C-alpha cells in the first residue's frame, strides 16, 4: 500500500466495510484470536509540560494532583497479577519527582509480582532509558502523536520533534519493545498527515501502536475544538493492522469514550489488546488527559471481569502469559 492508496481509502466512505473486514482477517492470520489484557497504573498526574490537548498540562490548575507511593504501585501490580493480568503499564505525566533511580526501584519491585512491565513516562536521556531497561522494564510507550513537524510543534510546544524520534530510536537500540501512536481528528490534521503517520508506523517497525480519537478537554487551549470521529479512527486502526501485520494494537479507552461500543468495534477491525485500569480507584478521576473517560468509577476487579465478558462476547480468547511482542517470537 502506498501513500496514494492510503489517502484514497481514508477519503472514500465506501471503503470502510472492506477495510475493516480485511483488517480483521489480517489480525486473525498474524495475531490469532487472543486478546491481551494489560493493566494500567496511572502513578502520577503531575506533569511539567504543557501539551495543548492534555488535561494534565502543568498550567491546568483545575486538576487535583497526586502521586502514588512505591507501595501503592506494587500493591496495584500484585492485585493485577492475582487477576491473571500479566502486564502492567506504569503511566505518568513528565514528573521529575520520579527520578530514574526511583523508577528503577519501582520496576524492580513490580517485576517481583511476576508481571511484564511497560513504562509510559515520557522523554528521558538514553542513559536513563538504559538504567530502566537494566532494572527490568520490558516495554516503553511514547506516542509521537503526529508525523507533521509543524503540527507537533503547535501541540507540544515544550517538546522537540527530533528528540521524540531520537527517544524512539534509543528505546529500540536498548532492546525495549517499543510502542507509539497518534490521535485522529487533531485540528490541522489532514488525510495526508494520517497517511504519513501510518507509513511511519510501518517504517519504525513498532511492537505496539495506539490509535485513539482526539477528545478536547475543556480546561485546555483546544477545548472548543471538535472531537475526532469513531469511523475515521476505526479506519486508521484497520490500516495500521494492514500495514504492520503483527504489531500489538490496543482498543483504546478513548475509543470506548466516544462510542459505547468503540473498543468492541476496534477489536473487530485489527486491534488485539485491551487495557483496563487497575490503579487505586480514588485517583482515577484525576488522571483526565481527556474528559468523560469510561471506567473511572469501576474497581480493578470489576474492570478485569468486564473485559473478560467483552472478550467472550466477541467469541475471542483472553490471552495467557506476558503477551510479549509478536515481532520477536
Ligand atoms: S501529554 Fe503527557 S507530556 Fe503532555 S502535558 Fe499531558 S501528561 Fe504531560
């Protein structure tokens, strides 16, 4: 598939049914019927940056800020392991309180729960990533959000486009399973932008790719901007599957937020991962990158049971084991 094929399919409403079916067949062929369950622990909503779209941006004074202790993080990971969740995703804003030494200590302690560890804690130096790998971290998520340098500079005024891609390169060199992703429906994003995002997913040979709709947060400068739509986001998920074949692709919580059946729809057009929140209930509402997030009032046990029922309802299987990258097996 080349650039023009992709833009044609994104533009043509009649391509949707074929595309979604083809992506589901490709997922079946390259990933099987397993759906991997990853438990997210949002361990700090404090962030020094000011991404225009994000409710956690430093300048948003409406957020009640929190940090989990190492003990709280480990307890959440142990509870996830007891529910047969074999990967935890430790996610935070860019919070300098969590030095690399603190993060490495947390990774070592969490690994003792018998889970794989994915980190999603922003941009760091190559040496810091190396220390986290040495501590036992298996995977790292760092979305580039858009392949358009001008749009990136507008959305992430205190990040460098070049450094973001350097980080992804270092993570790969250090042996992490690497995830990235984008938002669909960003202001100023065109079909051509999305086609370049998709080709970059393929060229970066990513292990994991997250695609979610843009959902404006009212307490950010992009508050009045229209949200992304589910149909285009599903087409992007489907094209991601067709271009990358065996990458792990989550049915993102953001898809379930803009459409009650959004996650189920994503799992039927290429996605093979679902990521319930397993962090402490009392902080869930405060991790509001975007508003009206689903499941913020549901306990980890409830969410684990809910995703099991969702998986069964699709006639699929809940995967056993760590669910490492299919690119390395
Ligand atoms: S997107 Fe990440 S880096 Fe940007 S403000 Fe939000 S939490 Fe911070």
